[in-house]
């Protein structure tokens, strides 16, 4: 069965899209720890980043770098934090989080509640920097 992220790639589930190419896709996390929290994924399904072949992992990293630099330009922050967990969704994803301090990478704390208008505006701001 397709993962929830494959359904997002295929447009079966809506998302706040940031960027896409033939192999990779980026979209806002629906439960952000910070404004601009973005997920970057490969289009192929695998549930563990270190199972990816070297070319796919390298491509994913370079795609994430482009997205991270766009987030950094769009959202005021000290730097973009990177996390890979995969405890919830079995489809490889890199979390990119605009950070002011290390506490911003605490995924156990309460998530932000943002309106769809605010999520749309954030996605648009980041897309303009791509
Ligand atoms: P992890 O698997 O790395 O522990 O966390 C999965 C992440 O995916 C969470 O931060 C969660 O908010 C996000 N997520 C889960 N389902 C969806 C969804 O349907 N849409 C979006 N945009 N994000 C999701």
C-alpha cells in the first residue's frame, strides 16, 4: 500500500508544496515545530534513510540543501536544523527546521497550530526563494 507521503506526491492528499523534481519532493510539515518546518522526501518508497542507494541519498541531500537555503532566506532564523527520525511515517523524510536555539529541534514539545492561510503564506514565501 502506498505511504501517506506517496499519496501526497501523487496529489491524492493535499499539501503545502515547496518544491519538486523528478526524484524528490518538499512540503511543509502539517504539525510544525517552527514556522517553515519542511519535509524533504525521495519519490521512491523506503522507510530508512540508510537503506537508500548512494546516488539517491546524495541527490536527496543536495535537493534538501536547495530547500534549506530557500527556507533560510524566507524565514528569519539563525540556521536550518536537520533531523531524520522516521518514527511515524515509513517513508524516508528529512526534517528542515528554522532554528533560533537548540530547543527548536525538540520534536516532543507542543506543535504550532497554524491556519491554512498562514501555511499557504509560508509555503509561498519559501517557494519564492527557490
Ligand atoms: P517522523 O516519522 O519523522 O517521526 O515524523 C513524521 C512527520 O510527518 C511529523 O512531523 C508529522 O507532523 C508529519 N506528517 C505526518 N503526516 C503528515 C501529512 O499527512 N502531511 C504532512 N504535511 N505532514 C505529515
